[in-house]
C-alpha cells in the first residue's frame, strides 16, 4: 500500500505548515518569490479550503471558469496552487480507492502564454508569429493564440484540420511549412484554401504545379543550425547555390514564389546565427529578382528560446535593418513553437516505487564513486510519455520536491542523497534523471515537480506498456489572467472553439 493511500481523506497534507517556498528544498528552481495568490490560499483555514475543494471530484467550478463547454474548466489561481490542489485531490481519490488516483498531471498556465505573446509583440513588432503547432497542439493553446490573432504553422493535413476545425481562423493565417508534403496533403490544403507553403526541392514543385498551381510558394533555404539542440539542416533547406535552379524551374512551371524562409534549428542557444540566416535570405531575394520574381515575404522560422529571446530579437532586428533596410513592401512572419509554450506547463509526478541502487549490475559500467546514486525512484510518467522530450528533444529535466511525507513543506535541512529517477515502463531506457540530489526521506507516495514541460512533451507521448497520458489542469496565474479570459470569452462569443 502506498503512503498516499494511508493519508487521511480530510486533510491529507499539512497545509498549515509554513510555506514551502520560503525555505524550499535546495535546488528548487522556484525558491525565491512567494506568489501573492498563494498567500491568499494559505490564509484560508484548512476547513475553508476543504469547503471550496470538496468531495472526491474536482473542486467547485465557477461560471467564469467554463468558457468552452467541451474543454476542461479554465481554473483561476497560481499554478503552484493548482499543483497542490491536484495533489490533494489525488490523495482524496486514493483514500476512496479510485484507480489511477495518483496519476501524474500537468498544470498549464495560459497567462504565461499570453505574456510570451506580449513579449513577442514588444521585441519583434514587425514580425507576425505563426505558432508551430507540432510543438504543443493543446486545444486551449490553439484557441488562445487564435483569439490573439496569431497565425499557425502546420506541417500536415491533420494539423491543418485541427486548426481550421476550431473556427474563426481564416486559411490565410496558416502556412503549410513542410517542404516535403504528400501530394494528397497539398491537394487537401488547396481545397481548404491554404495557399502559403514552403518547398526546397524540384520534386515538390512538380507536385504543387500538378495539384495546387495557384499556391503562394516560399523557398526554404538552408541556415547554419550548428548552434541548435535540434538541427534541421540534414533534412530540410536548399543551399544557396541550388536556389537559382529551383526558382528557374518554378518560373518554368508558372508557379508563384513569394518569398524565403529558413529555420536555424530548434532550441537555438547562439542567436548570432540569425545574422547569417538573414544574410542568406537577402541573397535568395536577390537571386529571385534575377529569375524574375519580386519577393515580398520573409519568414524567419522558429528556434526562439525563452531565456535568450530578447537577445535573439535584438540580433534579428539588427540583421533585418542591415540587409532589408527598405522594407515597405516586405511582410515578415515567423514560426515560433517552443517560445510560446515551454514555460507554461509544469508536471507533477508521483513516486510509485523506491529501491536501493543496483550495485552489482552497475559495477561494470559505473565506477564505484561516492557521488553515484544510491537510491532509485520510479515515477508515473517517463520517456515513453511526457519525458519523450529527453530522447527526441535532447532535454535535461530537473526534478524538485512538491510534497514530502504528506506535507508541502520541505525543510532546507533535509538530508540529501544522490538519486536516480526512472519512468514507470519496463524499459531500462526509461530513465528521467541519472543523478540528482533528492531528500533521503523522499518515498513512495511523495510528488516530484518538473518545470518547462510545455514544448515537445505531451504531443509525442505514447501509451506504451499501458500507461495513460497525463491530464492537464488549466489555469491562469497572476500574469495575464484577465486578458486571457477576455480574449477567450470574445472568441467563444463569436461561436468559435466550441467543438472539441
Ligand atoms: C519545428 C518547427 C518550428 C518550431 O520550432 P521551435 O524551435 O519550436 O520554435 C518552426 N518551423 C518549422 C518548419 C518547424 O519544423
């Protein structure tokens, strides 16, 4: 029986204890500020909390939390509060012997997405973002960005349908930004009224000429992606010396090429590469002119990282000023994915098992050093689920303690042990963290938290080995909440976004 199941259903966690962030567990990424909403939460007595959050199901849902009846409610309150609510709810469900009571769950803060959009508008006001939906096609994210007037970068017929089915999104707001498309996808894009699409090879031109001759084409050129975590250059992008031949062929086929795109690679850690990419785009514009095209669209792609965004925007703006000084007839767009969603999602996962290290098995491969993990924790989401980002997106994740021994309070004095953290499947590749310091007292039933889980996580999660995908609790925190609700309510009032 897990520790979780032994907790009292009434006040399972010690919320009267001092607030965990004030002296939080070392290594917790959020050990600094105490959000005001949480103060409010804590100033209520435990009995008030239980009245608000009663029964075994969800806490009472207020009217302003239901905007799209087909979607889960959009909660009010800081994501930290929602993480705690989710954990307390899990404890009540466990006490009632509900299956899957302790399932891992996400908390998504839509206010964070709104604030990223504000940042975009402030730093790159001339560039219209087209959200790359492959990064996280969450129904709330798509609705919010649609309501804010953002466009969309789709790579398949499925993604195009997903965006168009929301309603209220004109096909002209979509760019089909996959340079190698199935013919049937090009045909269905034509049927849906989607004209803007990228190409980087001659074969694509023949296909487009055949099934969508009036398409507005964008030549995707190769950019230096050596400063990015996920490189695209080995798969996509025409080198500059191939552009002339491609454009001549397009001209011969009577196709309309309107501009140039590039992608510096996803997770770009050296924004200086944008300068070179813009220089190459300028060269492609000039080649276009020689071939007889008058380009008017520049698509600067994605790759924007949250932490480096202002720097990237500065480099980009400077390069655009340098290479495109006269741009009254130039429309500029982009395809950010990660930037919008990465920091909006947190994951809470339950410790489902704990054991000592496999000393004998590892002795061949791991030298017997004292900093080697001596405790193994198994949690209920892994690399076949949300943590596929470790394999596919080359991410490193940093677990921190959300609850310890039934309390949200983690004393700074907790003794730490080098630990490893594993996913729930039977595959030994399912490792989340090879070596991380966690409190020695951490045990089955406790919860670990992970930040920055919004990009390239849920979208590629599988149900391998019979493990379910983790649910999402949606909320708006202390930034942008009112604006998010206003934008979504106005969107819904026009009849948009109502179908699931
Ligand atoms: C994946 C992808 C993006 C998004 O990249 P981010 O690094 O998440 O911003 C944009 N454009 C294209 C063509 C992509 O394949």
